[in-house]
C-alpha cells in the first residue's frame, strides 16, 4: 500500500514512528506493508517511489523544520493539490490542522485525493464538520473509502464501536465528554479551586491546550465530533451550523461549587438525539459513568433496547491519534486489494 502523507506535525510524525516500530508486526499479523512514498508539509515535500526512509524523514523535519531537504536535496516546491493529483499512491492520509471556518487546506486535500482515485484517511475534523455529507457522497460515487476514526476519540474507537459492536441495536442518541482539554480545565478548577484563566494557562503549559484555545474552550471541537457521529452513526445529514454551541470560558467557581454540593460536576457535554444536537456545560452526577476526570473522554450510546453503553478512554495525543489512522489503514487493506 503506497501512501501520500499530507501534514507532518505531531500526528504525522507519530504515524511515521509507529510504522517504523510496528512494520514487521503489521506484515506478520495483517499481511500489510504500508509505504509512505510522499510526505507534504507546509513548506514543501519529499518523495521516493520505492518508499521513503522514515528515519531520515523524521531527522530532516527535526533539523530543517521541513521535509523539503530530505536526503540533503532541496526538492522543487509543488502545490499540495498538484502533488496529490499526480503522485502514484493508493491512499492519502490527511493530518493538517483542523480549520472550522472553511475547512482548508484539508477540505481541498480530501477532495483532491478522492478525485484522483485514492482512498482517504483523515485526522482532520474541519472538513467533516463543514461538508461531511458531500464528502461521503463523493467517496461513494468514486467507490472509494473515506475513513476518519482519528477524528473522534483518538485512540479510543468510539466510531468503530458504534458501527461494529452494536449490530442489530438501534442507537437513538449519544452524550458525553469529547474534549480532553476542557475536561482537564474543569477538573482543575474544581479540584484545586482555581479560576478559569489559571487552569487554562496550566493546560497550555502541559500541551493540552493550543496557544489559541478557542476551538476547544468555545466548544467547536466537541461540536465537530458530534457532527461526525451524527452523520456516520445516526445517518443524520447535519453540519456545524446546525448545532447549539456553548463553551466553558464563562464557567465560574460558584457554578462548580453549586454542582459539587449536589454530588455533581460541571462537564462540557456533546449531546445528540434524533431531533437535536448541542454542546454545552451541564451538571453531571459523580455516579454517572461519563463523569470522568482530567483529559479522559467518555461517550454513552443510548440504545433502544440495551440502554446506555459507555466507552471511556484517552481522546487526544499524537500517538493515540496515529494509532487510529493505522486502524483505518488496516481496514482499507482488508477490504481492497491495493
């Protein structure tokens, strides 16, 4: 399987490290030998039709902050759209940062991959939050796979669990914590009695929150995941603009204390029913399975006959997200002879 990797930040580099470490195991277990033949970052690309030396690609990125100087050569700068269209590969892996305003550059990258006959695996929530129904239709029309396990739950297989582990059971709703950054901030605010800004600064220092944390703290990241779940699990054709979204930046210590007195905690909850989708801070009983601490995620699937089924795990991190990409690649390999 030949792969074009677009984006060589934390997730892309983590993917490269896993492929180096687990190469022999993947071949032995799945008969699957992925070869990254092209890597594209924000400044350029490197390519080798026989498969790139990922050790060298990682060293090049660390030294020059771009893969363009791979093997000591300065590759000519080519637009990512042109490289995606022209490079020979079976799969495009898209790991550029999420953009919830217009989905770019990920949206164009995904469309370009599908248009040129490549299966697509993405960790980028932006394009799916804004245009998921259209992208799924495009993939189906091309008889190609569009996979996105890494967009919801990272290494915790929320989407796979819903599609593969509950056959014959109708899911009528989901609710839970889908953003580890906000969960960490709220946990610290309550446990240490510190204000929001102090907890946010701590999350940024630890690398849980970005320098601009608005996607997380204003609820957009959670909302994007609800959109993906709605389209994929519950077959609802919705996009980001259809959700009621409220973040955590206005949560006060007083509100946390009031919840604590009733044996509850305030959590940022993504909620989806057959008629409504929302993201907002809610009071959650400490005895509720979704009331998890720190950076954990927890998602409850409300089913028609079995009641609530809850899955808990780590939802973020380069290695965890890269593991979900591997999961999607293995699934594609098992369904197609590529």
